[in-house]
């Protein structure tokens, strides 16, 4: 079943075509990586998917419904969650309260506290509940933001550069977490770390100059001459 699709999705900033007529389909239960050079339009594209950026043209369908006109908070209620390229934690609140704020979108009472503890354990932050989020390292703020997404139990989890700032050991833990998350949610992953992409994605989509250059399995993408020339630097 197709969970998410776009047709002709486009966005221009001044004279720049950031995203140009992209048709995209994401199947339920899939881990899809979205890669491309800096400035390829990846973050703009997912911003239009989650409702943070209004498209100039095209449509977004989620779970069989046209959500193009829906604001971001209503897409969240339908089962989307999005972590940002730049962390968006509440710096002056403690770690637990950051996750609790996200959990309260679907839970009440004691269930919130249970969900917070369970989710912090999943991302490796259990025991740091009382620390101010702004005092965490950048990498741990990324993990906190992932926890804020996971606790919402989304049908679609969009992760924008989740391993940026993580140490090697934390990246290994993230790969395990992603495989676990993939059993309960569909994942769209923007990621520059090609080891993460090749080891975790079912399929890969490549954007270049705002257009969809190629799609395929990690192996197919790695062997694609056009992708090598545009992105992997081996053409």
C-alpha cells in the first residue's frame, strides 16, 4: 500500500527552482533514504510533505487523502512526525518534559510518564531526564528530537540528517534503533552518511537540482552512473 505520494510537487525561491515537479511514492512499512548534493532540494521537499512549506504547484497525498492544504499540526494528527535538520528542542525545559510535550498529543495522565521513560530508553537517554535540553551535546539533542518524534507513534517518521553530530558508537546505536522503528512505522530518511543509507534503507531516492534523478535499491543507486557523477563523486 502506498502511504505517501506527491505529484508534480514544485517550489521556487526567487529564480531558484528548489523542487521541480517531483513525483514520489512511499510504501507503507518502507525505510526510504533521500539523498543528493547540498542544495538539491531535499529539506524543501520534506518541508512540503509535512506542511511546513507551501508548494507552488503539485499535490501531497497521505494515507489515501489529499493533505496539500492541511497545516503541519493537522498532518501530525494524521500520523506524520518530522525531526529537523537543525535541532528544535526546547532548550530551557528538561529532557523528560521535551518528550512529554510530544507525548501529550496522544496520551494523558500516567501514560505520558511511561511513554517518556520507554522512549528515552530506546534512544539511549534514560537517566538524563532532569537535564536541561540545552545543556546536552548537539548529538544528544538530535537523539532527544528523535525521541520526541517516536513518542508520537507516527505512521510516517521523517528524519532530516539524524546522525549529524553523533559519535561512531551512537551511529551504530541509531542503525539498530532505525531497524526497530521500521517494524512499526514508515521512515523517510534524509542522510549524508552513506554507510547509514546503504545499511538501513530498503530503497533510495536521489534528488539533484530539485529533480528526481534516480530511485532504486541501495546497490542499484551505488552502481548508477548518473548518481555517481552527480553525488557519489566516482563518475
